[in-house]
């Protein structure tokens, strides 16, 4: 029989099952990281992420003359998406002997690979927060003691810090504990925006604790149902009392060699963090069909075009966890 007459309908039966499984599994795998990063679609080769800004406090009105208000903008961060792709070949024989099972495995594994690619990029963004080699639009790493408060504008897409506006720190050193988490919450309440207004965030009722895998047991102790009393204090201590962190939610930021190091942790406003930490997609994860001359092989191509980045440091405080 000539090659051109070989029946390839088995491929057409296989592809829909792979695609359906891929879409379902990808969403499942990404649920955790989407608590701290949001997704945006962009058809540009770069995505401009602007930090939080505003117009400041209203001036007095004298009854006749309105005073113009100038917007104070946040720093601009440029996210440069990158294409990621690979190929998976499925043999006709395997599809014929266990078509449904093979399709499910291929779709699940392809979805896992794509999801892990996006997930690991997000973990690395948080893990590199302490690394001076990875800076944001304000010229500082995400965790820094010297973030400029405001910008004077931008030149050729690069934000220029306003030295007169001052700086702020979102970098702590204390270990994961009730007093140090409370310190972080208090520190955030003193932040101001680029236009000089109080930075409105809630790292208590709306707080989310981010911990390394090694600190998860401690996070359970602090946030879980058995942490109504401050663990650091003995029951008979006069300083013992209700744990102010009881009910605080947490997630683990780490896997393999990526994400937070053993002692590192952070706390954020879980609403505001999604406004400034982004996954920018030129094309969202998908699985493509590749035409092959070989009728005995069906090839699928898991594909995504994306980048990650952060645009402001105020909604999150990081700690190295190296001191008491």
C-alpha cells in the first residue's frame, strides 16, 4: 500500500482528547501560583507594567480658580516575553492499543511541562527578590532597603528616580515569628505612594504569608487552628495572649532549587500583589498539532509565549530570616 493511502484518521481521533486533557490539567497545576500573580494578555514583544501612582491630596479651592493636579507615576517595568516550545511524538501502535489512556497521559504530561515552565518562572521571580543582579523598574531588587518612592519620569523607557522623594525599605531580616510578622505589617502601614499619600494596604485581614518549603511547619503553627496562643510564650507567661496572626493564610513559594531559600519568607496584601506581579502572555499555553510525513507518528507541540515581572515593592515585604 502506498504511503499516501495510509489511514491517518487515528491522529484526528487522538488530538481532541489530548487538547481537552491539556486545558483542564493546566488550570489545575496553576491554581496555587495564581494566588500571588495575575495574568495579562499582550500582543506586544514587550509588556509595560507601571507601578502604583496617583494625583496626591486635593489642593484648596478659593471659589474661583482651579489648581491643576499633576499625576505622580510609578516606575515602569518592561516584561519581555519568551517563546517556549517542545515536541511530543505518539506512535500509532500505542494509540491503537490504548488510545484513550495514551491521549490522557500525553495531554497531562504536556500540560504539566507547560505549567511547570510558567510556575518555575514565577518562583524564580520571588526567589531572585534578594538578588542584586535582578532589578525592577526602580533600579532595585524586589527586596531592598533603598526603593525610590517616586520617579521624575522616564527616558527612553527607563524610569528616573526622584532623589527628593526619598526611599523606603521592604527588606527585613527577622526569622518567621509573630513579632516579626507584626513588624512587617506595621512597617507597611507607614508607606507612602509616589504622590505622597498614605499607602492603603491590609496585610492583616487581607494578608497572605509566603514561606519557603522548610518554613511551612512553622507557618502551620502560626496560622493554623492550634496557634491561638503565641507559640513563643509559655502559657504561664504574663506576655501570653491571643495570637494576632490566627487565621492568616499562607502558601509555599518554593520547589526543587527554585523559590525562597530555607529561611526566607514574605508577607503581602493578597489583593494588591496581583496588581503588581504579572505573567504577561503573548500567547497562552496551548498544544499545537504538527504535520508529519510519517503516518505512524502523531506529533504535538506544547507551546507558550510569556514573561514575568513585578512593578512595585510596596504590596510585599520580604525577610531573609537570618536574625531573631
